């Protein structure tokens, strides 16, 4: 196991009339280098779960495990964990507070006590990694950037810690179609080229489904399905009952399969769908 949980339960405001059990006996494990999705309807516990994975929340019961070791409550252990597991919140740019892009990204490395030459190196490398030229953007005011650029700066700030795991809570909220595409291209590169484990919490599957190795499905605080992406996305009826819909192209492939046509349903892009339909035509060519 690289990262996962054992019987994780979390109750907000325990011991009060307002006690709410957000997670109940959630157990899963993910392997290093995976691209994983945590999906489920609103209120299913997705955000609560990911905040446990880098120690921002503490379990009411159960355990969070990283490299087979339970995440402790010791302050120094938690700080070390958060350097290795980066968490990007919904609309993270709302938490900007610095006057320049450079200072925003430099905040975390400076807090580590790194010397200014290493800070400079990390800021420049992080900007380049997210596709932003350091010389062009480092002195810009972060609030004067586009929504997509702000999101990239927020990711660069997390990358400056050189984490091994990147966790995102609804990463495309507030972004236009082009920015969403660019963001997913970036996450694919960080996963496939840089080897980072990427975990995304979302209920929008249009672009994310094609990237996933593993999928966790939450409903009312419980883990109701978990496994390889192809297995989970073949359970169309169960997902629909949870209020989740597959990407439109995948829905079409399911419709064709239900009409008796020999097509794969684990298809998530138009390019894949064209290829699958062409293959079907070849098989039936007179």
C-alpha cells in the first residue's frame, strides 16, 4: 500500500446534538504512480476524505496510511507528510495573499528554511512545470491573472514543496473549457512524466474519466465501489442511481452495446469512439 485508509470514520461536532458522520468505515489503498478519482454526489464525503490524506483532519476512528505507516498526530510528522502530499483546494487562488507570483510560490519553501538561491530555483522550476515562463510571470500580481493562470500558480505553489502525491478537490471549478483541458493535460504530464501520484475528487467525469487508473465511489460517507476505472465505469446503472453520469461519449457507447452492437463501453474520448466504431465496421464489412 502506498496511500490509503483502514476503517476511516469522521464525525463532525461529536458529542453534540449537531454531530454528523461524514465518513463511515472507509477502507482503500492506492499504489504509487496511480491516477485516481474520488467520485460521488455532493455531500458524499469526498472533501472530508481528501483532507484526511495529508493530515488536515484527524480520524474519529480508523487510520490513514502512507507507505504502510499510520499517519500520526505529531506536529513534525504532519509537516513532513504535507511536504510529500500536496493538497490543492477548490478555487485555491482565493487564498492568495502575496503581492507577486514569485512571493506566492516562494512562501512554502521559505517556511522550510531554504536559502534564497534554492527558493529561487524552486519557484522558477515550479512555474516552468505548469507551463508559465518564470521571467514573464514571476513579478505579476496574482490577482491580475486570468482564472486559468491563477489556478496554475496555486498548483505551482504546491509543486514548490516537491511532493510525491498531488491531491485536488474539484480542480476545474470556475474554469472555462480551454483552461479545463489545459489543466488536465498538466495533470497527465505530472503523473506520466514526473511520476507523481495524482488523486482528484470530482463529480464531473467528462475529461477526468479518460485519465483514471483507479476510481473510488462515495455515497453518504461510505465507500460503495472501488477498483480499476474500466470496471467502475462499466457499472453504468449503479452510477446513475447515485446521481453520477458518465461522459457523453461513454453513454453513447453503452447505448450501442445495449442495442447488441459489439463495441467496448470503456471509451471516454471522441477519438477512441471513432476508432472503436471503425473497428466494428471493419468486422462487419461485406
